[in-house]
C-alpha cells in the first residue's frame, strides 16, 4: 500500500517555510562563529535538533514541499551569512583572508573613535586565547 501524497503548499506557505529556514540557518552560523569554547557532543545534538528535530518535522512534514522549502532556506541562510562575511572582508581595507583563519586584522588608527553610548561588540572584538593580540575597542 502506497502512502498518500502530502497536500501541496501555497506560495505563501513555501515562502514562510523558506524564510524560517533562512533565519535558523543564519543564526546557526552566527552561534558557531562566535562560540567561546570547544565543540562538544551536546552542541552537535542541539544542532541536529534545531535543523531537523521533532518540532521542525511537526511544522513541516517530511517529504513535503514545506520541508523542502525549509531545507533550501537553511542552506541560503547558513551560506548567506558566510558569503556576507566574505563580501565585507573583501571590501574592507582593514581585513584580509587571514581574518577567517585566526582573526588577524589591521590595527585601527588613532583617528578611529567609538562614540560614547555605543554598545561595543565585545565577543567579536575581544582577544581570545591563541588568537594573537586583537585590540579591544570600547
């Protein structure tokens, strides 16, 4: 006996599932990019749960157009974050491809200033053990 075909999804449902997937993919890359500690097995379990766990399968049934749109959104969000970083590093005179390896960048000159009241991005700009002497701004 063959399983019944899942109902077809409307365009708005497909766009919503794809947008949700893109948001999750972007956030997963962001979380992994600014990780403070070593990768643990629990991180992998959490990641698998986020990407294809029971709650996602409840929202977007397996083998449905919605799950397919979610998967495409995950791909676009995850790699969209990376390509955005590549584009910004390529355009910036202060960074080069070494930044992707270990965080190296050109030290800001004395004419750079962070205005008072601006929240500093301490995670991205603070020195990490083994990352060299990254300047702390703010």
